[in-house]
C-alpha cells in the first residue's frame, strides 16, 4: 500500500520504537483517510520467534499472505516495510531489548487508533509471543480476529483486473 519515499526516510531516521510507532500510526491514518475511512486489516504471525524457525522464512510467509489478502481486495496495513527499521533499533538496544517495548510502542497505538477492523492470523501464530499478545489485545479494541488456513500463503490468488 503506497509506501512512499517520505515514509521510508522518516522510518530510516527513527531512533526508537516510539518514534517508529508514531510514523506507522501517521502512515495508517493517511491510508485510512485516503480510502474513505474504511478500516484496514493487519496480518499477525510469527516473525522473530516461532513459525518456520527463521526470520526470513517467516517474513516470506507474511509477504505472501499480505499479497494474497490484497489480491482479494482487502485493505491491508502492511507493516513489513517497517521491519528493517525495527531490526536496526533492536540492534542498537542490544541486551536491553525487550519485546514488550516494541509491542507497546509500535503495535498498541495501531490497535488503539480505530483504523484497524480485522486481524488476519497466520497459521501457527500461537508459536510467537508477539502474535499471542496481538491476538489478546485485538479483543480490547474490537478488532475482529480471523484465523487463516494453514496453506493460505501458498495459494495462488490473482487480483481481479476488472476490480
């Protein structure tokens, strides 16, 4: 969804999860407004822990899941462009990194915003601490949870060109 050079530059300059979270929230707000106030979906699943056991494999499942949902015509807030910046900030924190700080600073404001209406859960989301947290927090903000089939990321869903 319209990841712009301006958003990328801001994300690249973020020095904390709080700053990155504010950039993500502003980006989501812009997407929400430019789509007539329609709520977005978000994908949840293992990235740094659980899943297939490695970050790149988990990110590929995310990428394909997001692509398939968008090809179905579903508005998705794609958090994947923020991942390299999360990685960079995580590395600067070293041993003081706490996943709760990332969840509370980046993801919680997105859920609180009211711009998310549905969360699509990748199969085996339970293997990830962050995904289990999102699964629980979604209820607090009336975000519907949808469990995707195990092989959803493997499906070849082609965008309808007439749409």
